C-alpha cells in the first residue's frame, strides 16, 4: 500500500507491507524498515524496529495525523489535492492567524488594512485568566479582521490574516 | 491542648483543580469528611469525584461560583462543615470572606481577617514591614493614582521599574518597564489586568532589582505563640512573572543568608500577629542582599517541595493550627533532607506562545513508581479541561538525596509523562531540566526570557518513525474496516456527548 | 575509584512486571539505556513500553523465555549491554546463570556465583552461618531423602515443624505441619511444589517457632571492603508463607535488638564474602530471640520501604556496586526517618480463596499525589494480565512521620485505588489496614490466618446506590440506543482483537 | 421505566424517571432517591444524592451488572425467566463449582459419586505458579466431575457440582 504524507513543506512517500506474524515492512523514501507492531488499542501501539522500542499514540482527524512517539509530537498530513491548494495559498504570501483556544477579545490594536511589522501586536485575547497579545506572523497588510473588543471566539477560530505583498 | 485527637469532622474546600484534590487527600488521611463545591463547568472534575460530598454553587464564571461568597457559605451550612479551606486563588486572600466566615461561626483555615487585610494591601504591608525592621525594596508605598506621579516616581527610582497590582499575585497585573516611553501603555495594561483579575485596578511602582532571585520562606504559626520557618523555596524560574519551576534548597543561597532570611520571615509574620501557614517572599540581588516583596497569606502552589525535604505535611498542619492545636514540632525539629524540585504542568502550548490549551484529555499517562516521585494531579484521562480557569493541570515533584539526583528523577518522570488531546508545558520542562545553566544551578529570574531567545533545534530525530506510524495506522484502518468514529477512545466521549444531550433533552 | 561518573551505558533486565519497570526507571535516572526482554505473552507489557530497547526471548512459559539462559545471554550480546540486572525470581538466584555471565564477560548485578551458590543451598548456608556464630533454628542441615528420616527428625524436634524447599523462596514449597499424621501428605505437596517452582524437589525440616515474627535486614556490600546494614523490614503479615504487607521500622523490635540484628547480618554477609545487595532473613520469637532463616541474594520485593525511610535508592546502589564504585555512605550516614508500609497488590480474588484473577484491566485508577505515596506499578489500563506469571500487579508504598500517619496514608491511597476487570487484593488490604491489631502494631506471622477466621460483615451499605446505578445504566442504554458493543471502553479491546486477528491473518 | 434486579437471593423493584436537567428520580422498593447524574463515559458516571457523591463504574454483560461504587464491588442480576429457573435449581441442593481463572488440573482427590464434607478438597488447580485446593461448597455427593490431572481449564469453566440430598 502506498501513501504520500507531508510534514511542514516536505513531502514523503511511503510503502507499507504486511509480513509474517506481527511483522511489517515500511519503505520511507528509499529507506526500508522492518518492524513488529503490537496494538494496545486502535490508537496506541508499540513499534519495535530491530530492538528499538517506539511507544505510539496516534489520532487521525480527516487527513491530519497527530502522532506521539515516546512522548514527542509530530503533525503529519496526508496529501490531497485540497492540501496542495493550501500550500499554493501559503506561497501567495497570505498568512492566516487562528486561535488555538477559546477566549474573549479585549482589545484590537490595528485596523483592517493597516501595515504591520512581523511580531507587532494586532489583538489582545483573554483566555484562562491571562491576556495574550496576538502578533503578526509576517510583515504585511492586515486583512479579514472583523473582531471587536468583547467578542467571544471559539478554539480554531479565524482571527485575521496578514498578506505580504512582497512575494 | 493536645495535638492528637479530633480536629474537625467536616471541612468544605472552596476551590477546584489540583489544590482542591490535595486538600481532599489531607482530609481523608485525617479522618475528616471533605466537602467539595463545583461550578457547572466542573460537574465531572476530579475534586468532585474524590470528595465525600459535593455541591454545585453556580455557573462556570468564577464570580458566579468559586468567588461567590454567599453560595460557598450556603454550601458549608448545608453540609454541616465546621471549617473552610480556601486553597490558593479565588477566595483565599479575600479578607471580607474571612470576616464573613468568622461571623457565620465557620473556621477559616488561614490567618485572621486583620492580618490578611494588612498583608493583602501590598503598599500597606511594605510600610508595616519597614517599621518592623524588615528590609524592603525602594518604591511607592501607596498605589499610583495620577499619571503624572507615575512618571516622576519612575524617573526618581531609575529604570527599570516594576508595576505591580496592589491586590495582585501570580504575576497578574505585573509589568516590567525599561524605558520611559513604555511607561504609560504598560501602566494601562497592568491596571486593566489588575481590574479584571482582582476587581481592583490599583497599581504601585517599585525599583527593579538586577539579576534578581525570587526566594520565599515558608512559615507556620499556631495560636500558642509558636512561629517557625521551614526553609526557603527558590522560585526564580518565571515566565511573565509566573513561577514555572521551584526548588529547595536554593542553589544560590548560603547557609548564613538562609538562616538570616528565616529569622526575618518569622519577624515579619509576628509583626502582624500572623497565624497558620504563610509565605514571606523576598527578592534577593546578586550580592545576596534580600528585600521583602510581599507575604502570601495562604498555601502556595509550590508548597510540596518544602514537604518533600522536611517530611511535614503543610495542609495537615494548617488544619491542626486552625483547630487550635499547638505545632507538633519546634524550630530545631525541622531538618531538611535532600533536594526537591517542582514543575507546574500547564495546559499551554509552548510551541505557540504558551497559548492556553483547554479541551478533552484523550490519553494521559502520568509518571509513577520508584523513589522520590510525586504527582499532585487535578485532572484525569477523559476530563475536559474547562476554558474558564487557570490552566494548571498538575504539579510534578521529585526528591533526591542531591540536587543532581532530583534533576535526573525529574527528567525521567517527564519522559514518562504523556498527555494527548491538549497541549502541555511538558516539552518546555524537558528543555529547562536539561539546560546546562539550570543543571549547574546558575540562574536568576531572567532565565526563561534568555531561554526563549535561544534557537530551538528542530527535532527531526524520530520523524521517520512518526511517518511509519501514520502509514501503519492508515493501512490498518483501510484493511480492517475501522473508522475513527467507532475505533478510538475519543468515540466514547462522542457517545458521552450524545448521552448528555439526551439526558438534558428529555 | 570515584563514585561519580559512568557506570554502564546499557543494562539488560532479565525480568518482567513491576520489578523490570522499577529497574528501567533507575537506569533512566542514571543515564543508562535499559534493555528489556519479553515473552510472547508480554508483547505489550509495561516494561516493554518503558524500555529503550526490547527483545522477544520466547514463549509465554517461563522455561522457554525468562528462565531461558541462552536466550537472555543472546539478547544481551545483540543489544551490546555490558551488564544484566536479574530483578527477583526467575534467574535472580541461579548461580549457573551468574557463572555463565561471568564467562561471557557480562557483569551480573548481584553477588558472585560462589556466594550465591552457598547461600542458595539453604542447608549448606545454615551450616556456614552456625560456624560463623550466627544463631540458627534447630533442624536438619541436609535435605530429607528418606521418608523414615522425615518422621524421626520431626518427632525429635517436636511438632509443629516446617517443611521447606532447599531452593525455595516466596513461600513456595513451604508447609507447616502440626501433627504426625499430616506429615507425609504435606511432604509430598511440598516436594511437588518445589519441583515445579524451582526444578529441585529437595525439602528440609526445621523446628517451628511459636508466635514468630519474620524480620529481615537489608545489607549492601561493595568491592572495597565496606558492608553496611540499612535497618530492618517487618514481614510477618503473610498468607500461606507469602508476604503481603511489609513495614519498617518493625513495631515489635526494640533499639537494642535492632542494632544487634544489624551487626549479625553484616557478619553473615561477610562470612561468605558477599557483594552487592542482599537480605538476611530472621525469625524472631516472642522473647525477641532471633535466628537466621536464610539469605536472599538479590533485591527483595519489599525493598521500597527501606528506600522510603533511608532515602537511599537500592537499585542505583546495586548498579554502582556492580560497576566497582565504593558505597556513597558509611554506616553512620544511614539514618532512617519516619515509617514506611508496603501493600502488594495481587491479581487475586480475596472473596474466593485468593484465586488468581488474570485478564484484561478495563479501568484502572491509581492513587497519586500528596506527600509520601509511591506506586511501583507493573501494569496499565488496557493491559491483559497474563495467566503465566506471578499475579503481582504493583506495590503501593506509603511513608509517614509516624506509623499512624503511614497507615492513614495507606488507607487513603487504597480508597483511591480502583481496578476494574480483574479482581485484586485491594479490599483485603483495606481490612488489614483498619484492623485494630494491625493499627496497634500487635501482630505476628499468624495475623492473616486469624483474620481469615473472623467473620466478614457483609457490606450492604451502598447496595441501594448500586441498584440505582444499574437502573440508570439500563435506562440510559435503552433510551439512547447505546449498546454494550460500541458503548464501553471494553469495545476498544474487542476492536483490538479484530485488528490483531487481522494482522496475524494477512 | 421499571426494572427488577436481584442480588444474591434477594429481589428489588426499581423505577427510574428522568427529571429536569441532570436530575433523575429512582424508586428502590418504597424509597425514593433524587439524584443528579453526570456521565464521564458510558460506563463511568458520578451520582450525587443530596450532596453525597458516588463515583460509579458499571459494566453490563448480558443480564449481569458488575458495579463499582466508590471502589466497592456489587454484582447485580437483571431478573429473567431463565434466572428464576437457576434459583429453582439452587434450591434443589445442587451447587456448581466454577473456576475464576484459567489453569491446569494437578490432582483430582475424589471420584465422581463420592460423598464429601463441606470444605473438603476435591481438586488441586495450578494457576499463576500457585497450587490451589478447590473445595466442596457444601456437604453432599460429587457429580459432573470429568476432569483429569493435566487437563487445562479456561476461566469460568465448570469443574464439578455437589448435590446435597438433604434438601
């Protein structure tokens, strides 16, 4: 079985093949790995590669995998046409800022259309009793900003975008 | 009065999270029935599950539940509790609440309202301490009310200066200002945070100490005239004035300074007729001169490190003191052994500016076993961390014969600690605990800010293994007809959602 | 040689369960890479999950895996481990295995083969001890080979007598005989158990001590001539000669006897040139006369109680000694502080004659948090406890300033400990820890047998609540369309079964 | 909704009624209990009865409930015609002995048809490295015994029965 995954902006080709017993053969790029796999439950398993033990927790959400290997986190995307589009968008110089947490907007420090420097505070968001400055991820023009002080936002909500016209 | 025998038969704990759980455990060990209170957001919280009795006191918003004095008092009356333990935060340093308890015939497990009130007003307490011969940092004694004063005072003290909330604590409403032109905006932010956190916008100003250490002394005072100190806690590892790692003994102090600080802390407590557990916070400069910062008139988050080296259970001591028992030990009986370190595990994303990360804990494996490991937890696998409160999940504490052993234990414990579903500060602690400056005990309050400037080596070590795991998972899913809905633990929580909706709908 | 710096870079642990996990943790704290071995039944065991490297060494049956010397040595060679830690049980007291390690250039973390061999032969060791001036119990010095001798010796000693496996330990192959007419059948059972447990049917006979206490002394001996003792462990709470609760200090001993036993234990160890950690077991009669019973030439199951009061990590000490380092402490530096108790949590059904209860752990909540709690676990939620091995799941240890505090902590910890899916001895420990005789420290090795004669008050307290729960569960199921298959955590394990079958089938 | 449960040989009638919010009203026999119920997952919930907290783990297997209330275990049966039959059988004086654990028969100490005293050892079963004597639960005649030394048995397997002819 063949897969294509991406991590950040790098792409990886994989082949997975079932072997005898608990064995499995995985080809990552040009490297071959022989492993045994023992499931604890569907999203937890132990991989053993030539004696080295990897304790895996993995969760799939649409085409996104959140993988925890011996306590270290990795975000992996399964490649689809949609994602290729996303990458194209990134390249156009637009960077979207979302919030990872639900909260309340305390202050909006710039107006839509303003030019900002990288790291310049755009919003102040209060969540879990702390006020957090949300900063511009790159220099450029602030767009898609329609929040006002007092607004509540959910986790993963869009806050604003910054378009870098240089690219 | 004998220090054996009954203290109380029921205690209400007016708090949530790990500290409520900690107090429940102390009660259970003393044969006292613990009574919990909870908000609508905490219906299935760990402190509710471990309590004997529990009462809902209102909505998620703190002012409608954990800060609601009437609701807390009503629950105490209903349950028949004789005493209230406030934990830290919420009502713990609210002297009006203490007065109310006194009026209602409920024992407040903490100092009297008068001592609390004195120490709670930061500027007032500085004046009292100065009078009692306790060294204080140069600065204003009253809150700043006029913006003109702000500038003149700051210029007189010389930059950098610190702006501090008069009712503050825990780093909220605290701002360091390096230049005159940042002064006004910092003042406004500090006032606004102070207002929203403590319902009191007053802010005062202090000289900022260079290369400072934040070191505090734990004291205990009973109602029989005994006041003792239980050594110090080094709390200089701070991020945005919020402590993240604490240890005892301090790798920076010498025996003489330690002794001197202990004596002064006892003096400070006695100056206000202090009772119960309290902490005298000092800022210590690079030449080991120390200045009184404030007194926290309650149990500290970081109290476990003191417990680990002295063997004294501070919560039990608090309860015994509140019941009028004399201390079980004198100053000479308090002998620290070994070294202890605490890491505060927060639901925050260290890869994304430490943004709070509330949500469902899908998997959780906590470190356990072996000598010298303690995990004061406030959550469990399957719990949804609410967005309404402080993001502290648990405190991981290790003890060792030496500082090196305590650090090695912490590294081991962190390597076993896995939380999945929400982000935590565990990876951040792994960085701190393996940092050469930390390991050598060579740090001050600037440590974290300096650390954040260091470039993080991007971990690509196990990337191929992670890719393999994703491949195996996809393969298995496609072949076995498993889909995510029925196949993951998460699905249980989805089903739970269905049940809840159903229960509420009927 | 300095006691700082490197010991080994890799250690193979030839064991499973909680003790393998315990040793892995010590390795990780010392910066040593732990290598696990596992049988087919232990593919997903905790010791595998927590190790750095792991090798399958054979089938479930111990002789085909954990007792398979060749397979263990092969795994050690393959991994490049420099040393082997045997834990307890399995190969821990097999002197042939030690010789083999010595031959293969692998450091065995334990005594040399000669000392082990001497102490392992119970009758031989008694002779050596008698010679060295260590008091021993009257009895045979050689195994009984003829049934005629059995009767004559027993009659000469006077009943009751004890039958003991020459290669025994852990209560296996051990029988108390009160009357002449039970002698032969008891002898046959003891021989058969000895044969199946130790591959050696030899059994010897000893005078049975009345109202006995079973008290043991921990010793450590390095390769530089230092031998120290680390206080005693009271192990008189036994069921069928199997220890279930241990504590230190013993509530029975006085300071003088304690000191005298320590000195004798060191003498016993020195008599055989003993190295590394060992335990000298004594039986102590009601007048505090003590007799050498045997020496366990390995780490004991109950070693944590000693660690809790001394602060000394015994596994780390073992590793340092094996690496040729001198002890970090002398006899004077070893100061016990407070009191510690251990409960061995077994997968056994206390309501059904302590029948082993292997199977899937569907839910597990372990006690955590607060001062003085330690849980040395060998399993996790979701793990299937195999039927092939000793049913020890974990060891719960508490520490307190006083014995009373340690007991109260244990009661609290037990109340939080919930295992669902298999039966455990937790309810049995709740009975012991609340028994007046235990709480007063007034017990000997007959305690459990006496306890089992006491009538158990049938718990009907929360029966109505249990009925309500069943009603609510049924109601919810019928209304929400939930069925057991998709609705419980258990279903994940069913799905897992499907996956496994699938993986194996392909 | 009405239910009938049994614990041991006692029977209990229950009524369960949903109330406002998380409230539920349960009638056990003649007693009424008002509770709130909060689910953690389908087999774990918190019951709160007038402030008193009950932490519940519950698992249903056919008509059998295994309930854990604050760490205390209860076995509850839902009444069916089949179970009534079982009770009748019990009353006839036959007691069946099953094994709770998988293991191996080491020795068979009596023969089928032998009369045994209560507590008399019938079998020796080895499991998890320990030898366990399986005893007669009542005085009477041993029946349905067909095991031999060396036989392996699964958990919950039938071992033998003892019939008390006095009843």
